[in-house]
C-alpha cells in the first residue's frame, strides 16, 4: 500500500518488477548463457576453467549442469596449502591425510589422466577444485544420469544399471587402443561421446 514514504506506490511496483524478472547468466559468450535471463545471477562460466596452479580445463554443459572435461591435476588446495605426493602403495593404504599420486606412478600420465586423489583430499574444507567448482555429489551424478535417460526406477540401484541403451557411451571418448585412435580397450561399446564429456579410462 501507499505510505508517506512511497506516496505513489513506485517502490512497491519496482519491487514486484524485480521479483518477476528472470535471473541467470546474461553473458552471451558463456557456455551456460540463458537468453531468457534478465538479471545476471553470477553463474556464468566459460569453456576454460583455471585452478590455483594455473592449469586450464575445458568445460561442457550437459542439461542444466556444467562439468569439467578433464581430471584435476592441481597440487594445492584453494588456500594455497600443498597436497602431499605419495608414490608408495603401502604408505598410500594407511594414510589419514589428503594425498595424491598419478596413474601407474608415472608423471608422464598427468597431462593425459590428471592426478589421483584420496578421499581425504575430497573431504578437505579448503577445496581442491577451482574457485566456484566442487567435487560432484551422488545426487549430481544422478541428475546427469537422469538427463541422459536413466529411469527413476533404476537411479538408486547399486552396481550395473541403465537399461536405456548407450547412457555410458554418451559420456565416453571414442576410439580404441587397438585402432590407435583412443585409450579404451576394444570394443569400447556404445561410445559416441555425444555429451561432449570425453571420459577416459585410467585405472583405479
């Protein structure tokens, strides 16, 4: 209602106007640009993400989510603290602090596969991911799977699941080792990378 502070109701009208405006990414150069957004909500991301060490990663939008297309290879948390490098498998098994290694203990694999981190890195409150990014939760993985076609009846099952053909293949890089044009063993069933995520195999 009008009052002595707003005799013609202008403030209330403007408040309603802003309430009904659409928030989102208004930057047309961002990969998550929303052409219907009227007010920028700070969510804009471009297709290159940079970590605290200066490493760059490509990003891709899948549904309403943004995913990095490469594994992390950063060696510091976002506050600058070091993540401990461990080579010894027996030491790795008894660690209680955040640590990392790389596939086959071969540093030449870092550019291809990124680093491998233990769970203590993931739990660290200083965050291993680039600013404004985080390690995805189970629910976020489920959102991805649902977008790719997994049914609600399967989404909470443990182990192999997904009766809709090619959900996994939508995420995998194409090509095989045998053919010399990829890193998956043949036959790399269903791989078409239609999502653009380009997932690679790298052991465990």
